[in-house]
C-alpha cells in the first residue's frame, strides 16, 4: 500500500475534506516536492501518496494547510493564525511496509501517530 494519510477535523468532528497537503522528500539540504493534493470527502487522498514501488527508505515531510482549511469552513481565526501549516517530518525505515500518517487537527492543536 505504500504511504497514506488521513486528516480528521477534531473541531467539527468530521474528515477534513478539501484540505491541501504537500509531500516532500527531505534528504539533503532542501526539501524536494513530490506531490500536492486535495483530500477527498473522507479526509484521505484518492490514491496512496507513494505506492510500494515508489516508496524508498529515507526522510519525508507532509505539510497540511490547516489555516486555509478552517478559514474555508468559516472559522474565525486570529491574525496571525495559531496554526498556519502543520509540518510533519518522519522517516521510512522499511519501505516494504505500509506507512500511514494520520493527523487529528483543530485550529489550536494537532496530534499524529503511525497508523495502520
């Protein structure tokens, strides 16, 4: 299955449909953009971020555009926003395994873990 993500909006108790996400490889001095995507109605990507054939051992970064998502949902946010973008840096040690990186997020907090 490769690499996947899922975002839950804990403020509204629903998937974060429409949130923008970017995936980067972070080996070396500067991150390299791999892809940008918009999460579907279930807060997931329509396909794996990277499939098994493309997933390599190394370091990666997922960047979630949290403030834009909540503003689009008409949430009144302070300026500057407490959370603008949430950036998660993580490593892939065994690319033959499935890596799932979920995000639970509100305008004020977030949590992540290695899912299944």
